[in-house]
């Protein structure tokens, strides 16, 4: 099994004068070395520009003692004051919707059992998938039949010391699948009964929902939904459970505070808690009747939380050192580079930090908008291993990178919103507070590392630029963009919030110039957590080229209550902003552009200065061998492309591996690929905006990978330079 030096920062974006905490986990005992670099290019692939970095003198550049820090995946609810005390008679009850009852390991629903000292009690699903009760060291009661997955049950454990008995019940609320509607077992316990199940102070562990304690650790994570958990101060019979009238010690209402991490005790006894590792909220509850899809309009039907054994929001590692950014530090992409030489190998780690300009610093005229929201959407994605993306989309065998192998061998690092949880449900949250192994230089040319082709080209062209990020845009909105004459995107700004999209649209409406150097941009609607920085949410609703499908009734995001899914479903297709929108994808080759007659229009002549009339544009590049590829966009007036927009060049020669986006055809058809579908094309577009602004769109992810070809002496580089030069010119574009 491979090992790695691992690290992450407490934030992705920082300004001079601020500080960034670096958290490190070393694979071996011993010292590691740290240094600061300004990253120019992270592409070390054959034929690429090469890895380029400038070392920056910094106090962080010294050796430190390494230590291994744990990853604790799995979500649950914990209680600051320990939760309700269980003594004498009591009942634990909840509505549950198990999703992985055949896991082969215990999964706790609720209780204070401690697996280390074998004390306390727990209502659980046992290794065979049966509802069970664990009381003390060895007393286990279980039902005969396993629970049916994805079916709602009212479950309960009633302990009666006077009768020296424990009763376990499961009532199937929706009669789907095999199994009895009601199952119950009562077992007499041998004395001393109080010693078996008395779980007051000093006995058992901390009370938890969806897990139990194992000393200082947490184990037995539940997979599935839990709704309306409660604890009563007596042993309830079936009639009392049905009526719901009981002396409640605690009764948690998960429909309250859906947007946060707080869990409220509705009994009035103050046993409030909080979720750990952010299980999914705004989930359909046991009483959802299909009449309302928006949880804000019927919160009482969304009282479920979906827990997973592989949820991870924050590694919560201790800080190893802090980088104090000098007040005169130049804006750019920086990395904290770490190295360790151990007995079993040499280890390297590189943690990116995007340094935006401070308010007191002079701004460049050009801003490079780093798509950090999209980086988080793909963070630690496991598509090659979880759903064999290339085999499904292109019919070729998967090849695993070192990152793929490591994540496969070391589960628990948190997943991307492209992945499935261990129970098969889609991952809807992603966080920056963990090592993100595919957001590194020297990795696959996708997202972060592909975007270093842009920084490399800007540095080579000696074009002054500032780095800003999606995180900054979400926080500051239009004010972040106002100081810049021109904003340039990365190669794949796919995931956007409403605030971010509004800011860019307002920027171009007010005369700003926007260079869209990518494709499949502004496609999915997401939300940032309003109180916890660095965490995004996405629900894969309403069609689209998606890795999983949200359950009906779970399209609205828990963080903000907004409908998620495709922006085009909300009358905000990317065509409105950049003139083009996602039309096809394919990942085995890229194509080239040909000029169209519109390229000779005087409005667009500046774009092709130095480019021949019949010159093939971008028949080269490190991403697929061409400048038009991987994912591509097209102009479409019906989706909002401006009527005066010019298609100045287009690429139309694509292989059958390129597939037309599924949201645009209404039934199965064979005319969906690059050889059969005329809509599989890549449109290079230019148009003017109000108040002297303009937009230029390459509509291709592969474009930036062609910039460095032949020592940057090529027509892709020339066109990009022409556009940047004119877009930085203060002379207004007439409209």
C-alpha cells in the first residue's frame, strides 16, 4: 500500500497581510522540509511546457518534526453536554431508512454504547442487517429478519428494569419489498438488570445519533436516513409509540435548522447537538407525500438527515505552522512545498494558496478568475474507480494515476460531487478542509493543473495580472471585479452560485471585458455554506451530463434553499453571459478551428491579426492534440446567445466518442455523436456588451493546452494575445 505526505491549508484564497494555517500529516517519523514557491506551470507531461516555479524567500522555509494525523470520516450527531442520561426505564425510538443494511458491520442508530469499555446501550442495525439492541458487554437482542434497504421503519428499543426485559420493535411504514409490516421481540434479561443497562454518568460513552463511541474515537457509523429520533423516560408500548405521547427526555426535530449544523431538541430539555462531517440535510422524511418539492414550503416533511460512513467535511488536523503573507507579496498562485526523506521512500506534497491583491495594493488591469468552486466540485474525484468513466464514455480501459490508486487504497478522504457514497447515494457536499490530491501541480491536466497553462502563458507574454478566486467572488460580488478592465476565466468554470453569476453578468453589462478560455462553464448551480467557508453544495437535478441523479424531492439545496441543477433550467443558460453553452464532450482527441466569414468583419478583425485566411487554428496541443476539445460549447440564440454575436471560427470535425449533451434531446436517437450530430461543434465567439465592453469565448477546454506549442509561437497564442491586447485597451467597443 502506497503512502503519501499529506497537507492542506485552512483557506484557498488569502491576501497580503493575512495568514494561512498549514496542517501536515507525515507518513513516517522524522523531519520534513518546507519552502514557498510561486507556481508558474504545473504541467510536467511529455510535450508540455514543463514544470516551472520560482522559490520565494520565506520564514516558513525550514525543517519541522513530522507526525501522522488521522482522518476520521463518517457523519453523526454529537452533544456538547453528553446528551440525555439513560437510567431506570427508557425507550429509544426513531424513524429510519437504512441504505446499507448488508454492510457486514454494526451501524448504530442512537445510544451511548462505548465499544471500547463495552458499556452503555445502543439501538442499531447489526452485521446481518437486523434491527438489534446492544446492552452492556454481551447482551444483544435482535429481530429475525434483516431490514429492507431504502424502506422507512419506526424502530424502538424499550428497556424495563422492573420487568427485567428489553423489547425491540420495527414497524414498516411503507410496505415496499418483502418482510413483515410489524416485527417485535421481547427478551427477559438475567439479573442484575441495572448493571446490564444502567447508562448514567460514568457508564457508557457519549450519547450519539448515527454512531457510537469507541473510547475517544467514533465508530459504527449508520448509513441511511434518520428522522424524529427521541428518548423517553419510560418503557413505551406499541400504542404509546404510535400516539407519540410520552415523558420525553429528548425529542430531536431535524426539520429545524436545516441550513446549519445545529440539531434542536424540541422537548425543551436542552439536549441540543450538532452534526459532525455534514450529513445530508433537506432530505425527504418518513412522511413526505410528494406534494411539495421545496423543503422551505413544507419543512415538516423534510425532517430526515442522511448519514454516511464516508462523509468528511473537516479533517480537523492540528496546525503545524502558519504562513504570514508579506504585505508586499505579489498576487499569484503560490504553493507550500513539503518534502520528507524516510526509510521507505521520498515524499513530496504541494498545497496551493491563491494570493489575491490586498486592498492597499495597486491592481493590474487584468484579473485571472481561478475557478475554485469547480476545483472543490472535483476534489478527490474517484470517477476512474467508482464508475469507470472512460470505459462508460469512450469504450477504453481505465488507467489509474498515483492519485487514483492512493484514494482507492485509502478511503475516507472525502469525495467529489461526482462520486457516490458507499451506500450508492450521490455526494452533494465538498470541502476544502482536507488534502485535495488532484488540486496539485504535476497531476492530471484537468481543472487546477490545466489552468496553470494560462498562468504560464501570461508570465511568458509578460502580461501583468492579478489572481482572484470564486471564493472571493462569492464573498465580495461585483466589487471584486470593478477595479479590472478585463477578467479572464480558467479552462473549466463549471460550478457557479447566483451571486457569482450575477456579479459577472453585471460586470459585462457595465462595460467590463470578459475572456472565456474554457468550456462547459456556468453550467451547474451550487451554493457555498453561509457560515462555514470553503464548503459547497450541489444537487444533480433536472437532467444534464451528470454522475448521479438526485432523488425526486431532493433538488433544493440545504445551505440556501435554492433549486440546484442546470442554470439553463432557471433561464440563466451560459449563452447569456458568454455567448455559448455546453454542447458536447469527448476525451480521446481534440480538433482544430477554421475561420468563418464573420472573422473578416471589421468588428472582429483585431482577433485575427497575423492569422492567415485559410489557416488551420490549433491543430496541436497537449490536451488531446488540438485546441478544440475535451468539452466544447456552441452558440444558440434560443438559449440566449446575443443576436449580434459573431461565430468567428468553428471546429466541426469530431470523433464518435464526442457525445451531444443529453439535456437537449427528448428521446433515444443514434444521431448524438461527433460523426452523426451537427450540434457537436465548437464555436469561437465574439460580441460587444453595453457601455463599451466585450466578450470573447474560445468554447473549448483544450484551448489553453495549445498556448505553449512551438515555444508559444503559434496561432492559438497569437489570437489570445490579440484579444488580451484589445480588451486591455481603454477604447470602448461600439455596440
